[in-house]
């Protein structure tokens, strides 16, 4: 109740005005149901009802997880040896239905596409031996180059801040060279970064290299 009364919506820095009541609605994903996050999982902001209807018509299945994004998502990594960095913990829930749907897709040879880096952390946290199990609790998994992904086959994500754990996760998935090339292109073309910015579709680094 106190947060609802005095809290502010965390707008990206290129929006210089003060936050407004309408931002509370615009800064929610269409999937949002359970209060608890301090920031939106912003890759989900690219979806609306019309897009979901088109995906349904194409036969694209969806599985929903609960992500309580923490304030630490904005913190940069400030150590020389990133293996010594301790990431903030975030609460998440992967329910039985979501786990079953992901496992069915993997078993049928279909791709699991994560919408956002927090979804990647959720699925990789809940994974054991190449399968996802129900999970409810905290995760402080820190994914950086060298990590071997077990579940996710592709990633839709926004453009992230330099020196952030989120950018390191994307580099781990897509390959540092490929991702930084994409970032240079984004800067040259004046793409938008951060919460209300543009998104990129990232393939695993071995697949990206073979299709370059």
C-alpha cells in the first residue's frame, strides 16, 4: 500500500519527464498478474493482444512463468574477475503446466524461445538433466560467457547497459563478438536502449556463427 502511494515507475533515462499515473499501466506487460517485481521484465512489453492472437494463429504455443524482477537488475558488475561477482537474488515460479509445456516442446524437437533474460534465468534455474521441473523460490544464477545453456534455444531481449549482468548473459548466449557487433549496429542506427527500447532476436552462438 505504501509503495503504491509513494513509489515511482522506473522510466529509462532518455525519458526526461517525471513519471505519470499512466506509466503504471504502460510499464506492465500484457502477461502481468502477480504483484511483486520492482521493474518490468521489459522484453514482454513488445507484446500486445493483437500480436498474441497472430502467434496463436501461427500455432506458436506459450508457457507462462512468474518473475519478480529485483532492484539489482540495474546494478553494474564492478569486479575485474566476473566469476567472483555475486548476483542479486530474484523470486520466480515455474509451475507444473509451464514445465510440462517446455519439456513437451524440447521432446518434440521444437525451439524454446525465452522472452527476456529473466526468463532465461528462470528456466535455467529450474532445469535438471535437460528438463524443466516445477520451481518456486529464489535464484541468484549468474550467466556469463562460458555458461552451457540447457533449455533455451533462442532469446528475445532488449538492448542492455554496458557492464551489466544482463549484457553478459546475452553475450554468453549469442557469443560476445556477434552480440557486440549487433550493439554497434544498433548505436549507428540509433536504436532505442533500455526499458522502452528496441529488441533483438538472439540465436545461440554456434548457430549464429554457422549462419553468418
